[in-house]
């Protein structure tokens, strides 16, 4: 499958601070890809580099085959990509209707039918000044301006910030619908539950480095909690095996977090004479916390 976004050893430094350190990532056409990380992990710097807002210190990146480091090609990228920023900056002096009309004029692929559908769905007041909108309404307006452009790639930075649960569900349904029509979605979010609902691929970044690149199916298949009870005490060193990310021992009960080699780990646990063994999948939130803690 073709890659819409690709980077090779992408780096960004601000003085002595390395915000992004050798990032290799790819996003396939039609994917709903979540980009997760703590504040300051490098998400915003990565997105800004992809969109030509800041220049990489080194490394390469391409969107639709166009170089993010070439000014002329970066302009083409911005014409092909709809970006909704976290801060939802909009022209406050315009009314909702004026801002939509103003934005529409720049995009030949603008979908007026979809625009009207979103206006109805989001219940946006056309005659109200943007400065008078609540935070949630500003988010809805920013999303409408992104969704209606008819672009084949949407980059969304915290797209549900400030929305109530009903509006969040609406936005997630729209994302799923757009992906079903072939639109590629690349979004950052702190709401792990939302990510699990809609994403089919997840990238995790920590301290500027990619720490996870996997499909949601892979995450569910690979990452497990293993809890075993032993007749005699065991030691932490007994569980220093490939695939074990963490071992916690409480009395004769051992809890393992495994990211790979499940069969060989279970075989080893049985060899240690475990009386009972339970295996459960980790939630995406648990995987995220483990990845961040292990490398922080």
C-alpha cells in the first residue's frame, strides 16, 4: 500500500534541545493513524515539519511524494492537506458564514454539500462573530473548515478538545466515514479512549523518538498482562527475558508486561512451576504508560 507520509531520520533541534531525534515513520493511504505522546514529546514539532512550518535540522520527509524541505513542494503539500491546529486560531472579526465563504474560495475541491451537512450537524450559528463562539463551537468550526476542503489527507491536532461527549461522538463518526471514503487521517490526541475507537494504526513518540509503530490489531495481539502464582518465592532476575517489558513481584504472585515472544515466556513461566497463569490483553492506555515510563 502506498505511503502518504514518510520520514527518514527526521530531526529538529532548538539550540541544544533535540525536540525530534531521528524519526522514521510512515502512514499508509486510507489509514486512521493516531500520533500519541506526552506534552513536549515532539508531536507538534513533527507536525510543523511535515507542513513546512519549520525546517528540519536534518533528515527527510515526504507527503504524497513531495519533499517537506523544498519550499515549492511544501506549498503543494499545504494545498493537498487539510490541517486543524490545536489552538484553533480563526479570524475573530468575521462571522461564521463569512469565514466559511472566505475559506471556501481557496479550495477548488471544497465540498459544499458536506459543508451544509456539517453546519446542520454541528449547529453552528452563521451570523455570530467567531470571537463570540464558545471553545467547543470554535473547535467545530475549525473542523468544518478542515473536513469540507475535500483533501485526501487530514492532519488533526487534538481534534476533540473542548467538545462535549455528544459532539465528540459526532466527530469520531465523521472521521470513520471519511476514512471509509479513502481519506487518510493523521491525528494527535490525549484521549486514548477515542483513539481506540477510531484508529487502525498507532505511533507513539517519547522524548523525540518513536517508541511504537504498530497497527491496533498488532497492539492487541502482542501486548499482554501475564499474572502467575508460584508455590515458592521467585526473583525478578528469573524474568529477564526477551519480550518482557516489566516484572512486578508481590509475594508469590508475579505480574509481567509482555510485548513479544508470548509463547516462550509462558513456557518459561510453566518451567518455573507456576500454579496458575492468567493472560489478559493490555489496553492502549496501559501500553502508552508502559512505553513512556520505560523510556523516561
